[in-house]
């Protein structure tokens, strides 16, 4: 869970407005970086990864109620600014399909941007020491842990009773009309299932990176080899 499947009216107004402002600032910085670039190459690559994320986020893995995001993969393959725009476009399109409320798009865009940028930075570090596939797996896991922690932080900041909203409504029990904020209970149920999803996403990202190294090596720079003695 690196983004929130929450309907409109659940997040406090101050929180979703802050999310929109954060997403606007992140994307404004990304567009500033992209200015003057070769749009004939930039736009198609952003579009391809936005489309991949759109497909991945609509395919639920049962019975763990998880779907791959592919935001980490976007951050690994694309430069940070490109990845930020791609995840934001995917998130906006998902909101029109009822995959989370419209007012949640800012928060979700910020969360997915964190995931994508973190994965890219981690990959560029780890690929100096290990093969691209292994670097992609480790980077994907690290970015998912970070973005999931950020998502739980948003839930905590908003005081959301996750046992009664979103896809998890009713899962954690509770009598009608009973109030209570049960983030700890939610985390205890969700995180073990999420860990299974993270492993799946690690395998997917690593496999696709290895494939790209074989067919489009210029997209994935391999670490320089050490000179022999």
C-alpha cells in the first residue's frame, strides 16, 4: 500500500489540500527540469510507463488484495522528473475510474513520487555493486517500505478509522456505531499481506529490468566493471 484507496470525504480537508499542494510543487519542479528537453523522446516514455502503471494498478492479486504499482520500475528506468510526471498521470487516470477519490489524488501522487524517486536513487547506488536485476529487487523493496510508511503516516495524521473505509471496511471488526481508530490493528493485518505483494513486485521489477538490459541496454546503465589485475 503505497497509495490510498480512499473515497472523497474521508481525508480531512487540510490534509488533502496539503497533498494537492505537495503534488503541485513536486510536478512543478519536474516540469522545470524537463523544460527544453527532447519532447519527441520524453513524452512517449512517460506515456508508456503511465500506461504500465495504469494496467498494473487495476489488476488485483487475490487473495491478498494487493496490486503491483510499477512506480518503482518507472523510477529505475526513467529519470526522476520523468517518473514523477508518469506516476501523477497514472494516478489522475485511476481517480477517474473510482480507484480512490479525486481529492486523494494529490496525496497519492506525492506518495507514488516518493516511491519512484527513492527506487531510482537506490538503484543508482546498488548497481555499482550488484547486477541490475538484483539492484532493481533491492531498490523496489526499499522504496515500497518507505512509501508504505509514508502512507501509514498519512492515515495516522488524518485520524482515519481504516476499519470502516476503503477496501478494508469491516475487515477489522467492530459493532455498528462503535468508534475507534485502529491503525495498529490495521497494520498488523495489512503488513504481512503487503510483504507478500512486495516480493511479487520485486520479482516483476527485477525481471523487467533484466529483460531491458538484454533488449534495450541503453535504458539501464550497467555499473562499470573493475579492471583486472
